[in-house]
């Protein structure tokens, strides 16, 4: 699904971040008194490294993603596939979406059919979109026992799946956050308008129409929602965007996750570039943009 984000997000929201490389190993062990299941993931230009349990109880899962790539985002996702819908089916469906909704000479009807088939057969629990040289942390809420896939969503199609077995519920079944962002039906964001620059936010999808993901992009003070939307068509100023961005991977209806923010204070645009299941148009192009402030 990352190709969806890059094909659309590169229109305006993805600002390149300069920075040094981090160590390519997967960092950090759990503290002795920390019982929350934690998986550490490291991504390089060539591989993905995973350190953590393969079986956990239903409930909270902490993820750390260390992106040691030299140029590109590292994107980590977690999904649960419906019975009879395989990982191969998932990959094939995303490939068809990319070839027909975003590549030249695509068949829009075929792309939309594949997109809706994927949406109907997965539950996406979120993840992280991490800039080169950065490390991000999030907590997902895996609510149902069963088999999940943790995977590398950085390329044209999902890859490098790691099987994750989720058992009976144990421990807290809610997330704690300093502020909240909500995706609503009709392609709009709600929730708090002031978020912590260095704190934890939750992202909940309450939209009945589609999965969504959340991009948080630094913009110049005074930037309006209309200016951000106009920039996607090339009619607005590209100079409204500043360094500083974080994001999630795809989150399905009625699912929630939390993301630890570490961004400069200022004005930000929230946006979702997931393609609309009816039209194929990225949601941000259809107005799914909100201006917030990080303090």
C-alpha cells in the first residue's frame, strides 16, 4: 500500500528530510519491568530486520521502527487477512491497484474493483511511515485473536511478511494518548486541533466508507487548508511546506493506534492520500486535509 502513498503524497506533502544514518541493527531491549509486548524493526536499503515475540495476547502491541535507509521512507504495516484471502492475494490486489489507478494507461474500473476487494478482505491496524535516518514508536491495538502479518510496506507492493499469532485478550485493551485525531465519514478529520510536538497522539478511523492513513506535515504559519489542497493540482504554492513529517500506515474502520510525535512546534497539515473506493481519487484531493497546531 505504500505505493499509493508515494504516488499521491509526493505531489506536495512529502518533504525530504536531510539527516545522518542510524545504526542498521535493531535497537534496544525491553526494560525488565516492561511487560507490554514490543517488536523492534530495522529497515535498510536491502532488508528488514525484526526482533520480538511472534505470539502475543490480544491487546496492545508496541512497535519501534528504525529507518536506516539512505533515501526512502521506511513503512511498516500490520494487517489481519480474512479467511481464504492469502498473503499472495493481498500482494496481487495491491499490484493491480497501483498499475491501474496510478500508472499510465491503467484501467480505472479494474483498479477500483481490486481496491475494493482488498478493502473487503483485510483489517488494517496501522503502523508507521518513517523518514530516512529516523526512529519512530507507536502502539497498535490488536483486538481479535488470530493470525496477523507484520510487513514492509515501503515498496510498490507489500513484502517481507512476518507471521504474528494473537491469542486471548490480556491486559489493557485501550490506548493512552495526549491528544486525538479521528477520521470521519465524508473524508474529513476531527479530534483535537492542538497536538503535542513531543507527545503521544491516537488515530482512530470512524469512517464507514474507507480505510485511512494519517500524514502529519509541517507547513508555514498561516497556511490554510485551501492552499494545501490547491498545491496538489499544481495551482498552489509549493513553498508552503517545511521539513518535519510523520505518518501512520493504513487503519481500517473502528480501529485505533497511537503514535509518538517528535516534531518541531508550529502549523501542520493532516492529510490522507488513500484512494477513494468509488472514484480512485486520493482523499486529500477530495478535501481530507485539516490544519492543526503542534505545541
